[in-house]
C-alpha cells in the first residue's frame, strides 16, 4: 500500500513540476534552473563555434582551431592546427569561421599579415583536422597592400544542399558548388576596403541566405538571396531596416514554426519582420536591463523561443520577444558566439578570453 501511494505521489510531483515549467514559459517567469559552468578555454578567443556530434569545434583566430568531445564527463580541448602567432591577438585574423560535416572541415581564414602568394582564405581538412590543405581555388588575390589580400571572414554550407557553400567578406561573397574546393565570385568585388561581414542560411526556407554586417563606412547592411544565393530575394530592398546612422547588423535569427518571422540584432536595436524581411518593426524586444544584443540563436524546433547575448549577459524569450528575461551572466570577456545543444538543452557560450561556458536549462 505504501509503495503504491509513493508511486502515485511521485507521478503527481513530476506532473506538477512539468506544469510549473510550462507556466513559467507562458508567463515569462525565469526558468527553474539555470546552471552556468566554465569549460575552460580562458586564454583564447572563441570567435565561432559549431556543434558536430560529439564535438564542439571552435575558431580561436590566431590561436587556430580546437575541439572538445562534449559528451565526455571531463572537458579537454584538443588543438587541430592553423595557429599563427605572427598575426597578433586580434578578433579579425586567423581562423574566423568554421563549418563541419563529420570529418570534413572548412575554415574561413584571414592571414593578411603575410604576402599575397602565401595568404589562404579557406583551409580544409577531410580527416577531422589531422591534415590541412588550401581550398580556395578561384578566389582572387589582390596585389594592393592598401586593401585586403586573400581573406574570408565567413563560410557556411547550405543545410539543405551541403555541396553549396558561401563564403567571403562583406564586399565580396563567393560560392562553391563542390563542397568548398572551387569558388566563383557571387557578388561584390575584391580590392576594396573591407568592413565586417557575415552570412546565415535560413534553416526553414531552402535556398535562402542572409548577408549582413557593417561596411567600411560604418553603415549597417542586411539582405537576402534566393536560389542558393544566385539571385536576390524578389522585391526585398537591402536598405529597408531604417537604420540611418552609423552602425552594424550583428546577427540574424529565425522562428522555428513560422519561416516568415525573422529577427535582426543591430546597433539600432532588435528588429522583427513578420513577412520574410520586407518590412521591419522596431522596439518589439525590450531587455530587462537596457542592454544590447550582439548574438542571437533560435530554438531549432520550438516557435517563439530565442536566446540573446550581449556583453556578458544572456537572455531568453519564450514568446517571440514580447517578454525577455535575463538568465545568466558570465564573469569576464565579451560574448562572441552561441551554440544550442538540443540533446542536453543547454547553450554553449563563447567569449573573448573569458572562456567557454555552458548554460543548462
């Protein structure tokens, strides 16, 4: 009898906890548990991170490329290569972006401190980082030392057609159709003063890719391409954000249920579009402490759930930005990258010399 009563009590208790969690999300009350844990990596930049099971891969700029098996109980960081201390300890040199499919790794690289004939924009490994080879055939190398040499600041495979890769800088994007071996100029031009550019594939709209960043004249820009980057998104103006002053677009995120809902983090706040980017609304997301957002990531399957980060603060919204709550704060450094881990329901948080953290829900 006592055993049966205990079982019934346990079932009721679990049901109550689940109900409390659901109500917390609906009413925007802070989640029940938010555990922040430092995973090391304090002495390096974690500029970009990508999760390719069971490994978390990290671009550390001039510190090269690293990875850790995050499914093991003890975090150990293994160096894979591409470090070059002669580039200096800056956030815009060395290994800047990474894309991984099993053992096939592509790295966007800025080695512009070297001579043009030794500068490589894309490094590739097909054996999980044991060996690296140059993989930027077709990328023009300028001889003008006043401007950029052979530089990629971003590189991303299409989630729907992984053989199609887009990489480059803000003034010139390139496209590969063979997984990153050969490249053709997609838009823009080389031999121009560069700003800060990035790219995101729309995970819920096959073939749609978003370009964003800051020009060399400190102007924010954001726009989208269709047909896997071959043409601009029909009728979408690139100057529709309404940010008329100096600034930048830092990140783009999407809604997991409604593909027309898109979010932009910029110097003029967080903007939201309900029509695929044709019109934007400002001031739809209010942070509890008047902070700013540098990185965003959407939940991969639950609509309206996004995680924000700026400075040392981490936030979440469960209802598309109507309510935002602070859920964590790192001790030092500046947050540069976010990765969501669906298996353990946690965020990986990369910083500038503050380490890599997990925030578990």
